[in-house]
C-alpha cells in the first residue's frame, strides 16, 4: 500500500513537469509566431496568435508584453516577449 502511494506521488510530479514543459513550448511557439508577424507588419501595435490547443496569445508592442489565455479565458501567462 505504501508503494502505491509513493508511485502515485511520483506520477503526479512527472505529470506536472510534463505540463510545465508543454506550456513552455507553447509560449516559445507563440513568441516566434508573433515576432514573425511583427517583422511582416512593422507598423502594427498589437499582434495575436491562436495555437492548436485554442490558447490565445496577444502581444502589445508598446508594453512589450505577451499575454496568454486558455480557451476558457483564464490568464495563464504574462511576460516580456524578448525574455524566456
């Protein structure tokens, strides 16, 4: 019984690490796409990207901030587009 508890704890930890890695990948892809848009439209002030999972990423050029929201509208990320 103790072994099952330890295994489940480790599984949850691995699952959380996997979710963090996936989110990091989504953030990186969103930043690349938005930077590409910015290069093609240098006069624009706001750029958006919706990824394959339905997350919406909005970049405000003035603030240099990118904000990510989940399909349910929950804010999941806010950060500088030029920093990892």
